């Protein structure tokens, strides 16, 4: 784990905003999974094809899925790497186990 290897704490942040209203921001309610993990030989670091975040708060559940289609940037910064990915994104909102909102699009995300 990064915090053990580098002697600094891992900080987890999470927020979903709808317009000007923050609708989810408690990182302790987030779970994370990654699939299709493979080594990026150019940076000697593992990257995932699919990232999934789940946010659960009483009867409200948000599901966010990032589907990597390409790595658009690799930049060395200090002793590590900054990576940028592009691909599909799905956001779903469930209320009491019923799907009440869904958004699908294309996005970019970063990893440091």
C-alpha cells in the first residue's frame, strides 16, 4: 500500500454534485473495485480497464463505472508518474433498490 511504502497517509476523497448541490461526499461510504488490471510497461505500473465506485447511504446508492479505452498521457513527475485515461463512464442512482437516474458518456480521469 502507498502509505506503508512511502510513510505518508493515504487520503481518500469523494464527491458527487448535481448542479450546485453536493449529493454525496462521505468517503467512508465508498467501496471500490478494479477489473482487467495489467502492467503498463512504459511506466512499470498496474492500470485497470474498469474502475467501479459504489456509494451507499441508507436507501440511496450511487454507482460510478469508468471503462478505460486508452491512456492519453504518461508524464513523469518527481519519483512517480501522472497518467491520464479516456473512455466510457456510467453513473447510476438507486433509491430503495430502484434505478431512478442514469447517465452514460465519455470522460477522462487521472491517476498519480
